[in-house]
C-alpha cells in the first residue's frame, strides 16, 4: 500500500527527505505523458531506497511573469495533489512562485533552493529545463554544480518531454473544442471540474428536465466548449449519470450569458449550495436554437436516450 502523499506548501520548513529523487514541473493535468516521468522517478527512488519528490509552483509561473496571460488550468492545486497521490508520489512541494523567485540567479537557485531546501540525492530533469534569472540555468549547469552540491543529475528522455508538451497542448485544445474522447484518452481519466449548485430560472422543471446550475470553483479551471455532453455527477460521494449543457441557452435566453447546467438522472434532492463534481464522458451535439420549447423538449428526450446508452456502454 502506498504511503499518503505529504504536501509541503511552505518551503521554509521542509523535512529532510530520505534519498530524495526530485523532479520539477507544472504537472498540469497529471496526464499520460507526465506518468512516464513519474514512472522514471519511482523506479529511481526504488533503486536507491529513496523518496519521490515533485516540485511544482503556484500560481502558474506564466501568470507571474506575464500578468496579462490567460491561464486556464487542467487541474486546480487540490486536484493535482489528489492525482499525484493516486500515482504513489511521496512528497509534493508547492513553491510560491513570485517575481523574486523567478529573478534569483541560476546559481542561487541550485545552491540555495535545490540543494539548500531539498537536499536531493538525484535530480531528474529535462534537457531543456530552464531556471533562474533570464532563464540562464540549464541541464548542463546543473551537471556542473552537481558534484559540489552532492547530488546526481539524470535526464528525462527527449521523446517523453515532447510527448508531455504535445499532450498538454492537445488536451487543452480538445477540451475547448468539445473533443472529450481525445482529452480523456490523453489524460488517462475522465476530465472533471468542481463547482457549487446555484439558483437558476427553473425552466428545466417545466420541460420535465430539471437542471442544477453550476458555478465553477476556480475561475482559472478550463471549462469545456459550448455544447451538450454526457456526464457523471458526484454528489456527497455518490455518482449519478446525467447530461450537461454549456452555453447561452439560445432557445430561451438572449444569448449573452454563459451557463453551465446539468440534468441529473434519477435524482430529485434539493442541492442548492452543495459542492458537486462533474466528470466528462462524451460530447453529444452542439448547442442549437429551437423554434419552440416543444422542439427543445423532444431533443432533450433524444439527448437523454443517447446519454443512457453511453453511460451503460
């Protein structure tokens, strides 16, 4: 059985890790590409009877370096921790990323941060990893400092790094375009997001399809593109099938406001104010404007049939 993941949000009070095998990155998505790096990390730790340590940053470095950058995350920090725990990682170090941290000299990054805080036995890093002021630090510099700092440096294969970069880009693109099949295949799990159930206009009840309107928990979390989806909804630890609409509800609204609403199958409880989690199973169709509420109701019946077929597959 894996030990519980230990999360360290304060780098000034880190424990002394046992033969720490360290890698550094955003690990947003903890997807199939990342899992190749995690596999290498765990194999090395097992070889030397060490502990696996993943170092990541919050907020996202791009947001600090360029405050105008729009960052849409595949995982919130809490979600990332849960996914890494499932992979059997021993320690997650969350570095508060600031301009001061970004602008420290590369030599200081190695001696004060890496060696001084983490005391690694082995650092596993990509050949293209850059760090320090003006991104002057690189793999060769780490190797040059490794002997005096008493750690080993091992390279993540270029093929794995390229797959990781491509995966992150492709996953974001797929989610925005509603290509849930591709996103889930690259992630290795169903894409999900959390939110709170808020009050809506309750029109769904009159159509026979009551919906829960969802306000996402984190404004930086990437939400799928407009459309109708088959989903699973987790409420108080239990999962239910459902179908979800993301869009402007053109048949009944003026089309200026985006809404996320889910019809949960075989469920009638009052859940206003409750936290729920939505798992994306499949894309059904684009959002459409119907000529009447009856036409919309007929289409919803077909959507439910399709969703039930997908959920029981």
